[in-house]
C-alpha cells in the first residue's frame, strides 16, 4: 500500500510540476506583453485592431485614456484605418480601394478577399477618438491617423505626425499579445530618428500573460504572432 508520506510527496511533486509549467507559460506571455517603467512622454500612441473581439480594441483606448488622465503624456495619437469587424453592420473598405492598395504594394493580393469581407472602418482611429472624447479627453489633445492598413504603416504614418509636432518620445499601447511585434516594427521605423518608445500593453480584460495559455483562442493568437514575427523579420520590417 502507498503510505501517507508517499501520497503527500506525490501531491507536492504534482503541485511543483504545475507551478513550473505555469512559470514557463507566464515567461512566454511576458515576452509578448511588454510593459516598461513609465516615463513622461510627448504622446500616447494607441493602435486600432480587434482580432474579432471588441474587448481588445476598447481595452486599448481605455488604457491610453487612463495614461493620459494620469499625466504621462499630453496627447493621444489614434492610429489605424480599420479593425476586423465584430458586428453584422460593418463599414467595409471598398474592393476597388483594396485592389489599389495591393497594386501600390501596401497589402498583398492574397489578403484582398478576406479584407473586403472583414475590414471595418467603423472600428478605426475615429472610433477610438470618439471613445476618448467620451472619457473626457479634450479634442485638441487627440491626433488621428486613419489611413494605415497594417502595423508598419501605423509606424510610418505616426512618424509623420511625430515629426510634424516635434515629438521625440511616445508610450506605445496595443493588445498584450501584439505588443512585441508592434514595438519591433515601430523601433525599426523610428530608428533613424532617435525617437524613444516606452511599451505599455493594454489592459484588455481578456488576454493576460499569466493566464493566456488557458484559452485556445489566446493560444492561437500567440501562435499567430510567432509566425508573423518570423515572416516580417525575414522581410526586414522588424528591428
């Protein structure tokens, strides 16, 4: 028969094994969900994007507005033309506009069909601006970039605003699983201009570095980010 001591040892071993497994997954989550020590900056940059879940988008703008009200930066820059639709009444980007974007090298031909069905401009930068206004941010403290179609364009078009307003330090806010790739993209675009980036992943109420692995949906998001980082690194789009 198994003794009481052996049962206790087995339980301790089981608990330790689970703690080790949790720690490994937590460390992996922290690789994606970057959050630096906050410093005063010129602007808070927040990116559109839902990945099909409005809580991700709302969490991003809510986090940016919270940082603004805490006094970490005097401006919020809302960036992005669209987010993936979450309703049955989206305002989709016209097919001809997407074809033009592909012919100009802004998006890939293979993405046109899906984009025409899912890219909702109702959930772009203007959506975030309206949310920020409703949460008490004055209109004069919000800058809008509503033309970018992907993360590299987010960085390029935001850079234009930063140069125009002589900003040299931003707090970068996006979904936690997207923070690493966003940072690597922005850092590559900003590198020649000596612009400082402070990372601050959004509190979305959904994806969290300590629990992401418990959800199949969130595990898929991480797998997707791993593949995208490899792809865009090979293209030279990341730092």
